[in-house]
C-alpha cells in the first residue's frame, strides 16, 4: 500500500502546476476555492513587496492530492499550501512544512501575537510545541436559525438536542416547501464532520483523553443518542437531504427552505449576503445543541491555515506574503468578504459586525475559552478515521444499518487505526 501511495505521489508531482515563473520574486500559492477571495488583494501586495503571486485554486480533493504529491515527493511545485485543520498533525509530523517559530520571533514587532484569536491560532497553527502555519480562515460551527419562523411559532432558540427535535417538527411544512432542519449526510467528510460537530456540541469528544488515551468513545450512550437525533432529523429535512453535502445545506438555507442549518460560520456568511440569500435579514445564531441545558456550551472549530513548503527555496518571499495576509488591513478586507477573520481587531470591527452579527458572540467565546479545536482530532491518522466513520454514519442514515451497529463498526475500525498508528487506546 505504501508503495502504491508513493507511486501516486510521484505521478501527481510529475503533472503538478508548471513553475514557469521560477524567479525569486514570484511565489506559487495553492489553495481551496474559498481562498480565491485573496485575489482582490494581490495587486496591493505586489505593489508593496515587489513579489508576484501565482495563485492556484483547486477543489478540495484535488488540493489534497496535489499537496500530498508535492510535499511527500520532496518537491516545491508550490511554495505555500492552504492547510485544512485536520492536516496539521500529519504535515507537522511528516516534516512537510517549515516551522515558523523563528520567523514569528524575529518579526514580533510586526506580527502582533496578542491580536491573533487564541482559539484559532492554537487550533490551526500550533502542534507539538511549534508553530507550523499562519491562520487564514477561522470557521466556527454554530446553529443558524430563522428568527421569523421561530417567532411565528413562539419558539425560543434551541438549547438541547430535544429542543431541535421539537422545533424541526413544528417548523416543517412540505406544502410550503419549508423544512425544519438539514444536515450534511453525504458519505465521507460531510457526514463525519457534521456529526462530530453535533457530538462535540452535546458534550462528546471522539477520543477519550489524548495524548494519554486515544480510545474512541463511539460506544458511549451519548454517541448513540446524538446519532439517533442526527438520523431522526431526516424526517424534518427536504427530500434528497440524504445526499446533502454542506454546500447543499447552504443553498437550502439561502433559498428559504430551512428553519435551522447548523454549520461553519464561513457558510453562515452566505446566509446574510443580500445578493445571495432571501433570508438575509432573518438569521439568528446560537451554540450547537447540548445533551443537557446545564452543560457548558462549546463551539466546534475548523478552518484553514497557510503553510510554507519545507522544500521551497523562497522562504522569505513566502513569509512576506503570510505576514501580509495576517495584517489587520488584509484581515478586515478579507473579513468583509468571508466573515472569517483571525484577528481580534477585525472581529471587533463595527463594519464587519454589522455584516456578520455573530462576530461579537464569537469574540466572547474566544475570550471564554469555549473553542473546541479537536472535535476532529488533528493527528496524522484522522483522514483514515474520516473515511471509516463517514461510511458507517452514512449507512445508518440510509437505513442500511442501525445507529448501534454503525457506531460499533466505527468504534472497532477507529480503535484499530489508532493502535496501528502507535497510540494507546485502552
């Protein structure tokens, strides 16, 4: 298997993006589609620094494949890669990207560490005592809901899983093409990520107590309760929701078909953009539902960072670009477009708060330490976990197996993955 993986990496590296602009004043940056927003800032960056940026935008699967081919293959087809939070441990452990501690220390007067959101920074960029990347997008998983529909029925914002059940049932009216809730149910990353966010919100954690004990907890009563609720919400979802990717959930909310859409704040930003959403002035937000109202609420966290390829010969130029992206000015500009700034100064900007009303809510959660970065463990083995968990959860949603059976299969498979990676799971 390792031989096949290495061969695939070499093949992808061979067909990677051509480095026709291979001078010292041009860097290649490869990112996900949401990072295309940075394109509007590139002329300003080039004017100030003299450095040109060859921006490569790829869909998620292709970004993952190209990055791994380049990084594992020891080449530098791209100087900077956007890094999903779940790749952090893998890339750090593999030595695929350059540690940035020395550069942060050297330029401390320029990079204001106390302005960076601590939950976002620790989750996206710190691993094993070192800094490996620069956060570029902070995604907070919160429960978005229609304020007008809740008010019409005299419903309070949901606090518990049972509250979501009741509200979803009450607000579902197929004749009006209106449904109580939709989640991501598509096999793989969509259902695994959305289920784990729901599990974390309810007080769960996938692994018992890393780094001491990596035993999965899917055999718990809480995991079964959460999955039973999660599958049950299909009764209050639009037809076809069983195949929903998170993008489908986003569109369903934008077009007025949903009363609730728990999701990352980067998707929530699309709900309040008047040019894209019919519910832009009717969106409320709250924490993910808890198992019990007395529990302390948390916000599951995801997002993206930018890391320098360990094999790049253009570290200084790449670092100059990362500092620019992390600057207050750039964060405000990007924040206006995406609603996902990584600096307190941008999060507290009145103009941004008017655009995205949940930003003060997020700032307060950051101050309170309510950010949950490991609802998807950031270890190198997580992509394997996502595959097996996403398969079993999807089978439960399809009715091909029971929630109990799905969780038992996932528990066994994940335990084997963790132990195979050399971690204790007792």
